C-alpha cells in the first residue's frame, strides 16, 4: 500500500465568509462578487491524499481524497463529474492506472474564491487539481499492507422538527403547487422521507490497512469533521470520504446553527447535537480512546 499527500494550489475555499459585521456570507461554487473572491480562503483542508494499492511498487489503482464541492457551474441540465472528473481523467490517461476520486468533508468548502464562472477559471481549476493529484502521486511511499480491519458503526440520527422541518411542514411544502419543484423535492419529499429513514441507523465505516485508515461518512459534513478525524489519529494516514448517505443533507457543527447568516445550517436535516454523535462515531471507527481528547479548533 502506498500513501502520498500534497497541497492543492488555489482550488478549495471556505463557503462561509465572515464579513465586518460578523455575519456569515456564502461564497458558493461560482462567485461573481469580486470582493468575496478577494477574501481569504478560510478554513479548508489544503491537502489531497492518495492511497495506492500496488503489487510491489507497480500501482494497480489509486484512490484520491480531497475536500471541496466538486462543481463549477449551476443549472446546466447536464450530469457530469466537472473539474474533479477532468483532473481524474487527465491523470488516468497520462499514467495508464485506474484513478478513483472521492470528495471529502466538503459541506462548507467550495471553489468560489477561484471561480468567477468563466471557462478560463474552470480550466485553471482543473489544471491545478490535476497538478495536486500528480504531486500526491509523486510523494507516494510504499510499505507492506499489514493487517486489514473493517469497522462499522450504526449512527442513529435525529431529524429536525423545528419550523419548516416537521412532518406537517414537509407535507405542506410537498403539496404546494406554487413553490418551485426544487423546493418541493428538497424541503418536501426528501425531508419527509428522512423522518422515516431515521427510524433505522445509518451505517458508517472505516477500513484500516496497517496504519492507513479510510473513513466513510454520511451526508455533507463540514470540513471540521475531516480535520477532527486527522487529529484523532496523528500516528496514522487518515483519508476521509463524505457523501455516503444523502439523507442528513448538511452535517454542521453545533456552532453553525447559532451563526448569523450562512447557508448550510438552513439546509441540514439533522439537529445541532449531531456534532457530538458524529464525533463519537468517528472516534470509535478510528479506534481512538476518547472523542474528547482531540477537539478540532
């Protein structure tokens, strides 16, 4: 098994930008506001991580993990892999080795700082992400695989029932023909289904190979959880994939719900206390002694 890591230049940026008033403003995947683009990157995980399964030092497949919303455009009526797919394809073609790309905890991370929506910006993002993947591959070092251990954790999630999220509110939204279809689907049908979904636990998992961990999380977790997982096991190589189950939608920190402004907490289907439950699950999956010993600040 080989592991490598490299910083990615000018791709990811925080979607939650604090302005002078203390309010949180959203800097989305495409950002036409130059003032927002000129503001700092904010909290991200700047590193892309690569895990390679190999025979000797001959790579058989590479897995890449990077935390940002992998999109540069909205409402184009086409399903595609966007910049992440462009980078993955470029590396696969140049190396001749299968490449698999996973989005990490990117709930509050997007490409907005570096994307004004132009084709030029999109091309630059793809080139820089490609360069980051190649640098991570170049940094790869191999070691015998070691023992393999698969852990799972049944996480019980609590659905929100505050205004707009109760079963009654979801039904009303679903049945309102005056609302946009996207609203009726997300705040109506999907939220309604999630209430039923929460009667069963969501399965989280981790794969450990020697000192390498691959952690699989549900929803769109904030990058906070990825950094937290890495702090729990500084002695190991920890790669994190989010988006394993779309039901919870955004999994925010508890603090995000008390912030003034911002988007993610308004699109979350789970209660603020989910932070503690998810951190306990992460600690268990990583075999950490206590979730309280590595608070991510």
